[in-house]
């Protein structure tokens, strides 16, 4: 795997993690405690994903940065945050995947 590229195996792992977090947050929202607890969860998960992307070498240029920030902001809004982390992971994946494909085609 090259730097700045999220492989399919890593995408699956990130999607599983984000899906579990989204389900937990949805359950907490329905229990009525999500409004308070989910903010702490979102900050922690946001940091985990930022660190995960940095380790993978993802550069936060326009596309990935917009996907990351919009997912994080959506996740802070109760009940709208359903599956926002999963959508954010897909958004960053597709924006980095597109840049990776474009760069690899140009280099050949």
C-alpha cells in the first residue's frame, strides 16, 4: 500500500469501526443520554480517525478535508448523526482514491 492511499482492507476495517460507533451513538440517542455522551465520543472518534488518516499518509487537501470536517460536524448534531462517521469514511476514501488513481495514471 502506498502513502496517501486507503486500501480495500483498511477501508473495510475503518467502515466496521465507524459503523459500530454510529450504532452505539444511535442507541444512546434513543435512550436520551446521547445528547451529552455523544459529544465526547465524537471528539474521541474524530481524533482517532484523524490519527488513522495521518498514519496512512492521507493528505488533508480540499476533498478529504471537506469530507472529514463535514462528517465531524454532522456527527455533533443529535439524531442527524446517524451513520455520519460511516459516510465520512466513505467520503475520505473516495476523494483519496480518485486522487491516487489520477496521480498513478499521470506517472505511467
